[in-house]
C-alpha cells in the first residue's frame, strides 16, 4: 500500500468529479478572497484621512453595482448547488449490476462479507471496472467508512443501513480510514482496499486466504440466512399459509401496507426493524404476535437473513416470469 500523501491519487469513477468540484470552489474562494483583500488595501490607501478636520465625502450608493455584486454570487452559488446535487445523486444511486458487499463496523475493525460469502477483516478485495455497492451498519457506535483514493465516505450507523458505491479504475492497494471518533482505538481502525484484475479476483475468491474463521464458512449470505430462517423458527409464521404472519416471497423492494394506513417500501432498514422491533410497523391484516430478536442476533446474522429474504423476492420474480413464458407458449 502506497504511502499516504496530502493529495490522494485518483482511483475511482467519482474521484476526478469530486476533485473538480472542490477545485472549482477553491478557485472561487481564492479569486474573491484575493479581490476583497486587494480592495481593502486599495481603499485604505485611497481614502486614508489626510487631516483631523477633514470631512469625508458622502457616498449615496450605486444601484447597478449593488445588483451586480448580489446577482454574481447568487449565480455562482446556484452553479455550485446544481453541480453538487447532480454529483450527490449520482453517488447515491448504485447501478443494478453492482456487486453488493456488506460492511459492519465494530470497535475497532471493519468486517466485510462478499456476495459469494467470502469474509475479511480490515480488507476489501474487489475487481477493477466493476460497480461495488457497500451496505453498511455498526454493531456499537457511529463509524464512518472512508476511502480517500475513491473520494467516498459514508457513516456506518447503529440500528440502520447506509449505502455507498464506487467503481475502481486503477489496480492497487488503497487506505481505508474510520473518520468518526469511535473510542480509544479509533486511530487504529484502518484497513485497505485491494483492487485486482477480474481474473485475479476470481482466482482470489477461489483460493485466497480469509481473515475471519467463520462457523458458516464461505457460504453465500442468503444460504446462511435460509438456515437461520429455519433455526429461528421464522418458517412457522412466514413460510406456511400466511395466516400468522405475511408471506415474504416477493415482498422485498415492494410497497407494504401497514395497519396505520401508511405504505412503506420493504428495504433493508424496514426488514431489520421488523426483526428487531416487530411492533414498530405492523402489516395490515396481521396481529403483533412476532417476538423481538433484539440481543439474539448479531448484525452479521441480520444481514444474512435480509439476504435470504431478498433471494425469496428474486426467486419469486423468476418463477413468475417463467410462468408467463409457459402460458404464452
């Protein structure tokens, strides 16, 4: 891993765009700051009081000048706002084909799981040229996952999920930092991203050493989640006749109607809340019978259960598509 420098190298699809915006803001500040500084000096010299009895000339104002120095800063501010908004929405919307990695912050380490099931601590191996989506949370306090070379930073918040995405454009090793003070070992909560060629990454997935010895091995999270679904007896209510609890196939990513009359999208945060605090949002037509799993499941296990519920929706969609094809045939 290269030595950390004041100006990190550009290694992702967003890096130059973020830098360009900051450089533009910096130049605007420099130009206007220098202009104000020179104007202060010039006016101080020009209008210096010549004698004690001198009476300054009364200046009534200049409307065109006042309009000019109001409209120009407003226009520059709107340019910065529009530029930043476009970049923000671009960085907040991962493409559908992105590989989804789960990241869990914990004092004082980063735990990563690949979509194929491979696990790492304080390391993230990824292929070059492939969009990478990170779904993040924290087991304890607020952390923040920051990769300077990619110009990407996102908080890992206890009790909820945040997402970030990027596409590495240059092979190599890059620093990971936690940028939220999270305790005495905060400064040691560091790691690295290893960007590899696709063939090299595929070989690493097959043979690479892992940093975590897991009871579940390197099984995909949805496979482990399916096992947890059985072990925790979730099947009793959610995969039988749908009388005690709502059926979960086809739910994820779709609207769910609640007893309150509201409609909410069944995303990662909603599913997590339904597991940890099941009475918070009751689905219309059902009673609050589900017990809480607060303190019984780790964040890794919750992520695995969510991955399994996602797979139910995916499989249900595939089954419906196949059914339509058969009917058309």
